[in-house]
C-alpha cells in the first residue's frame, strides 16, 4: 500500500465530512467553525512538531516527531479540503519541484 493511497483515502474521508454533523465528526466541526479553527490547529501542530524535534535533540523520542507531523499534515489536509484542494495537489507541486535547486527557485 503506497503513501499516495493513504493520502487519497484520507482525502476522501475528509471530503465526506464536509457538511456533516459537527457533533459527530471532528473534521465536520473544524470545517463548520471555518478557517480560524483549522488554521489555529495548524499553528498549534506546527509548534508541537518543533517542540518534538527539539526534545529529540536532547534524548526525547524521535517517534513523537512523526506523531506530531501526522497531526500537522492531517490539519493541513482539512485546510486543503476547505479550499477545494487535496494532498494530490501538494504531491504534484512537489513533483514539479523535483530536481530544482531551492536556491535557484527562490
């Protein structure tokens, strides 16, 4: 099973929650509350990724970085869905950049 399959399935689940009952679905609740809710979560999760990485530099569990990054990606995918985009769009952009120097691109 590829990561593309996992991202596609998660995208489908997130899309299926649009307009859903905010009392029964976390994704529906985030989308119902609007951008301020999921953008705030993205900021929180990004900070938690940084904190987990800093902890790993001092003997903390590296797996915590993965867990926090998964939370960040998930909330990013909710934001993408809100704006009519998907993880596939991000993967396509990464593919477009493949082989380009980041310094030259900037």
